[in-house]
């Protein structure tokens, strides 16, 4: 039972890292910020009820809203995917600091986020 606050804290720290990388990852940063805000808003309504990610997902599954575009369940999934992408990217940056950032972003994207994106989102990330 993962803590909602833990995910929010990691995600907010990730935003700071992305800010340091620069505008290259602006689309990702905006997606993360949107998902963080969605979870924060729900958590603020009742912090004890929504203290765990499991509680949020169970409630949305029972309500039939978990698969909706603006659900917190989807926000949780996309935050996890964004963190996974960022870990892959940072590992590449550490191993090859002199390599092209564009190439490293592309490699990390292809191995983490691309399988979950349609062609429009994939095109946006390429830009």
C-alpha cells in the first residue's frame, strides 16, 4: 500500500530535475504537473481516506471511473511511467554525459513511454 504523499513527493522532486534539464522535456513536465495536481486535489479533500494509492484506485474502480481520462488512477499510472522514463534517462546521462541529449531522450522514451502513446503523443515527444 504505497503512500499517496510519497508518490507526490517523488513526482514534485522529478519536476525540479526536469526544470534543470531545460525546455527539452516541457511536454513531460506539463503532464507530470497535471497528474500531480489531480492527485493533490483529491488528497486534500480527505487526506486520511486517500492516504494510499490503493484506496484511490479501489474507490475509482468501484465507482467505474478508473479508466476515465481525468481519473486519479490514470494519474497514478502516468506518474509511475514518467518516473520510469526519467530513471532511464538519468541512467543514460550518467553513463554517457557527452552523448546527445536528444538521442538519450529518444532512447529512454522508446523503451518506456512510447508503447503507451498513440501516434499524436509520440509525435509531440519527438518535437
